[in-house]
């Protein structure tokens, strides 16, 4: 999983990407394509 300072551009890579907040961190998750996972901070 990659870390990024901003996830806005990562969300638009795929239609199935969702932004989720867990434990104070922001994640991009994608059930169809798990390669798209990303984390902020």
C-alpha cells in the first residue's frame, strides 16, 4: 500500500475507488482492483 500526501487524484483512477476514514487515517479502497489501495499520511 502506498502512502500519499493527497488522495484526491487517487480516487479518480477508477470508478470503484472509495475514500474511507479509519483510525484517523484516510484510505482509498477498491474491492474490484486491490492494487489501487492507498493511504494518506
